[in-house]
């Protein structure tokens, strides 16, 4: 392979004028043997220009990720897909570790990704030699090879990071060699504060974290070894960061290796404490380790963290992530008496001088609010960003300490109260006090002492701040009202004032973050307070218009939820503005989808999904207002059209919501425009969108059942729906989609009984029985396929038997009739739910009454009636279960009036309390004993909860399920009585094997049938 030719092609990919020709050249060359090793040579050649080496590294990474794994031809193909040749693989495996060690950082990043892919596919099977190679470099006295070989080892450990413990054996065998060496290395380097040393230490910590964070291998790390590692971690956390780091800009300091080292050490010890070191919160295999960890390490580590937090308290710099991890560790320590006793003397200081300042409005908040209020809103409501903030960790510690340790809540409330009482206090401290009180709201509402003071607190300290000149205080006050919205107000005037002030903040405030918090508060007040709902009713139009304006401006997904909830609360009032609202929402959706940054910004997708869901809510609420729904249809079709015109990838994200909209537009009537949509959907379906067939199902069910006349008036409609079902049943679409396809065919047959679709029956039956013959894993799909044929039997018995007699197995001349009936008889117990059992009973009733019986029936005659009796018994239990086991909705109605105390004494652990509670609970008799249960009727023991539930597919109703539908009791009883009167010998075959209990049950069914017939006659009369 000529390296110069590849170099020239790679160089061409960098030049826009030559890129296409260069890419074509590479695409013609990459399958040639020795291409990949030549790329690696180019990457490592210092004679080659650096941009070309980078391009080669990216190309190699893509090749390895796509073509390293052995791949087999797809079904029906004979040509093997391209894989990197084994000779080339061997050369790359031989040199990749050295390449990582020697390469500069930007190239090394690509090569480590290559290595991860290679390890994933080749270790340990084809490449055990990597262990010896890495061991050689790590044992070397040449420190220059350590960092690169540690990066390579990290790829090995990351590959197994989330594997189950039993799947990690190859890694653990390798770590028997590596763990002692990396421990020795980090111990040796601890005293060396140079950047080279600290980078190596950081990489070793990352390796150790990946090794233990998901599963702690106790066979590899015994208590002695863990003690050595804990000493290393403690030393790293405790050591000073070089003074010169303070010269670096504060925003850049978290990226310095010295602080990253501390961060990784803290991540390890916090993870060990949370997952393996907290007695009572660990799985069985870690019981002993948890006790050992708590008694041996927890307090020593906590002492260092308390020192670190004290440094932060004294204004010494600590990075946000390090502070966050310290707080997370303390949070865990609150549950245990040992760590709590050590923490307790410092807790008031921690709460007031560490946690409280973190919860106050800061300079960086002010800067962001002023420069980019929309980004401020995004940051405050982004859960993923929020998790990394020290303020979030601080709030977690405060809440848990107040909940579990009795001294904390009164001290903190007194502290906050003093701040709020003092008119001269710094407004930012008032923000912090309100933040603390709001964060503790659900605790305060559970304690009568505080609950009874909250109304006064809101009136005296929160209401005035809703008119503060400082926007952040207005926003915080709205947030506090949001937190206390479940409060039971004794003075209606206070509630009215709260609602009115929040409404004014939403409508009139000029600051967008205030409007957002006001919107949240208003919705929760309306949802929690019946009177608040009445106060807002006269203002609902301007409120909803302002909510739409704020959504349009901020594109905040939480606000779309607010709008949805307000629509549900004010469904009657919303009717007058539903069309305008939907038009506004559609415009916002179109703008979001067409914005330039849409493709890169995941928040935009979430926002767009929220808008579609809100439009869907409006449709649902307006379903009884036919004239409004007709106006909404045109707007919704605009949105649906936009999504369907986008590329498949873009459309897929909104497919479920779009189909839900279309479903909402077809529940009452189906307009000509909506019938046109069926054809559009079919075109989309053809482009591999059968993955979304289950999402299409409710809409397709409407097309069949809402306007059956129009369905049958144009043969194209039925042809489209059948084609979709047939494709799903033919390709490998998954059994869930296949169940839905079979169900839709059954619905069509039952919906069109007596409507002349005889020509479709053979096609439908053939589609499901062909699928049945290919092998089915789940009983659900098997019974669903059988059910289509059973529905066809009910539709026209002679037509089904004729169809079956003319169908054959691929390799058998025999008709399929016998196989179908035998399979059905074997599977009657797997028909679940109301509809399926009813269908099965009706089908078996038709079967036993056939005038010309297939020969196979003689062999199963003794099974037919007993199977029907079992199905009736299951229906009886199902109907009975729906009348009992109703939850006691009033059980907790008075809970708010009583104090709910979760505090634990200082000398006890949280887990001890939990165990005591569980033991007390277990001593209370909760039901019959085992002996008593054995004395129950045997029949009761044969039914599990599954039998009491309907099946998910039952929501797709058929004429059989309507109140005036076929009654299974009357249908079966009449059929059996007709057989008795017309064919005594056959009747005898059917009932000959019945036991006395079964005969008794049969008489009960006759009686129920007679009662139902009499009741129906009276109703008609």
C-alpha cells in the first residue's frame, strides 16, 4: 500500500476544493489489505504534516468503529460485508498501545477510541497479549510511558465498567496484575506536585473509579488493600493545591489537574460510601464491608472534608465540583450515628455559613440574569445542569438534616426568621432565607407548629417582596408561594392576595424570569386551592395569553406543562380561546422546528414535544365542542404536514405526538382531509416507519370503527390498512407490533360483519397463519393470530373452513385446518382479558355447531365444552375482581392535620429506625395465615392477578364489546341447545367427559343465559 497516495488523499479532505475527489479516492482504497496499518504509520510519522496525521487518526477511528467487528451477511444476502482483514487487525493490535504512548494529545484521543473498540471485540478472546504489553510499560522505569499506558488501561477498565459482576472475570484477572502496580505508582508520586505527576495520579484515580463505581470486586480488593487506597485518597483530598494555581482565572481553575485529582478522589470515596459503605442500604454481599467501612474510614474521611468545607467557609478557594462532592458525602453521613456525632458540633456552622451562602443569589446569577435572562431561565430549570451545582447538593444536605436530625430545623428556621425580620438585611440574604424555607416546605407543612405560622410568614415576608424593586426577590417570592401552594389557608383574604399578586407578576412584570416563576406558582395554587381557581376564572383569557407569550419567548418546556394543567382546570373557559391558543402554539412549534440551532439543541426537541402535547390536551378537552374541533383540525393538519415533510430522522422524534393529534381529530367524525392523511401516512410507513406501527394503531382503529361506511366506500382505504398489517406481520417488526397488526385485522372483521368483505377474509387469515407458522415466542402473539381466524369463523364459518382447506404448509400437502384447530384447543388457557375470552367462547360455540365438521373435531370433541367452561370461570373471576380491591381513597385524608415525624435520635442510625419500623409492621396481622389460606376454595388459588386484568389490546373495541354486543352466555347456551336438539350423538361426544362439578357449572351458565334473555326482553318491552 503506497503511503504517499493515502497522504495526498488525506490532504485533499482538508481542502474544500479537493474534498469530494479525495473522499472518493479513500473510499476506493480502504478495503485493500494493509490500508489500516498504513494509516497508523502515517499517524505516527513526524515527517507528515500534523493536520494530515489528525485526518488519518479520525479516518482510522471511523474504520475501526464500523468495520472491526466480524459481521455476517444480512438475511437473503450472500456477499459478506466488509471487515478489517485479520492480518491488518494483528498489525494494529501490535502497535496501537505504543502509538498512544508516543502520540500528541489531539491524536491520542482518537487512538484511545480505536483501542476501546478493539478491546470490546477482541479482549480476551483474540488479544490477551494487551495485558502483558501494558504491564511491561507500567513496570518500566521510564516514566514517559506511564501516562499513555494508563490511558490504554483505562479503556480496558471502561469496557467492563457497567458489566455484571459475573461478566467481569477477564478484567479482574488483568487487574490482579495492574492494581498493585498502579497503587505503588500513585503512592510513589503523591509527594510530587508537578503537572506530569498529578496527571498520572488523576488517571490512576479515574481507573480505580471505573473499577469500583458499579460493582466492588471484594475478591480483588480486600480490607487491607482498601485501607491502603483510602489512605491515598485521604492524602489527595487533604493536601494543599500549589499556591500558583490562584493566579489562574477562577473560571479556569476547576480544569487544573490538582483540583481534578481532588474531584476524582472525592467521587471515589462518596461512591464507596453511598453504594457499599452504608449499613442497611447495601445488598447482602456488602454487609461486612459496609460495617467495616463505616467504623474504619467514614469518620477519618469526614474529618478531612469538614476541614475542606471550613476552608471554603473562610473564603479560601474550593472548586464547585469538589464542594458538591463534600456535601454529597455529608448527606450520606447524616444517616449514621457515628458520622452524625462527629458532624453534629459543626452542623449549625455548616448550615449557616456554608449551606446558606450557597443558597443565596450570587454575583454570577446577577451577571447571567442581566446579560442573558433566557439562559438564566434555562439554567435554573435544567435538571441535568442542576445536579452538578453545589447549591443543589447544599439544599439536599439541609433537607435531609432537617428531616432526620431534630436540632437542625428549629435552628435553621430561627436563623432565617431573624434575616427576614430585619429590614436592613442584604436582599441577597433574604433570597437565601426564602430559598431555605421553600426547600423545607413539605417538612414544615407536616409539622403543626410551623404549619400554623406559614400563613403569617407569607403575609409578612413574602407578599411585600412580590413588589420588590429587585427582580430576583420577586422571582424567589413566587417560587416560595409555589412551594407552599398545598397549605390549608384559614384566611381567604390571604389566599386571594397571594393569587392576585402572582397574577400581577405574570401579567405585568417586565423581567422574564419573574414571569416564569409566577406562571409556575399560579398553576400550583390553582391546582391545590379550589378558591384560587375561582379567583382566576374571570382573568383566564389574559392569563392564558400571557402564558403563551412567555412560552414563545423562553421556549421553556416546564411552561408547556403549566399550560396543559391550566387547560384541564379551565376547560369550559378555554373553549372561547382554544382556536387562538392552538394557532399560537402551532406557530411556536413551526418556529422551533425551523430554527437554525434545532438540530444541535436537544432542549428544542423537548420544547417542541411539549407544544404538541399541549395541542393534544386542547383537542382532548374540546372533544365535545364539534364546531371548535373542526376549526382546530386545519391548524393541526398544518403541524402534522410539517412533521411528515421533514426527513425521517427529524420526523421520528415527533411521530407519537403527531399520531396522537390525528387520533384526537378522528374520534367523533372523520373529515375528507383526514381520510387523505391515511394515504400520506401509508407513504411514510413505506419508508421503514413500520417501527411506529403501534403508535399508528389508535388512529387506524378510528379509521375502521368511526366511519366504517367511508372505509368500505373506497377499496383503497381497506387495501392500505391491510397492506400495513401484512408488512408488519411479514418483516421482523417485533411481536408487540405484530400483535397490534393482528388485532387490527380482527377489529376489521368484527366491525364489517354482514358488510360484504368476504374477499378480504382469505387474505387476513393467510397473513396471520403464515406468521403463526414461522414460530412465535409469546403466547400473546400466538393467541392474537388465532383470534383473527376465530373472528373470521364468527364472520362466516363456511368461508373460513373453505379458506383453511385451501391453505397448505410450505412443505406439506395437508390443509392447515387440523393444525389451526389443534393449536387453538391447546391454547385456550392463554386467552386473557374480557374480549379475548369472549371471542374464544363464541368461536368454540360456532365450531361445535358447524353443519359439516372437519375430521379433526372428532379428536378434540371432549375438550371443547370443558375449555368453554374454564373460560367462563375466568370471566367470572375477572368480573368479580373489578368490583373488589378498590383503594381506600380517604385513608390519608386527615394526614395533614397530624404531625409526621421522621427524626431519629442522635445515637441511632436511620437504618435502625427503618428496621424497627419494619419489625413492628411485620408483627401486625395483615391477612389470613398460611393454614387459613389452605382452607380456602381450591379454585381461588388457581387465579393470579394477570387473570383479573384486561389485555392492553382490549382498548381497541369491537362491536362485540359494546353494551348491545353479542352476549357470550346466550350465544353458547343457544348453540349447545341447538346441537342437543339436532344431533344427539355429537352432543353426547361434547358433554360425555364432564365431571359433576362441570355439569353443575353448565347448569349455572344456562340459568345466567336465561336471566340475561329475560332482562333483555323486559328492556325491549
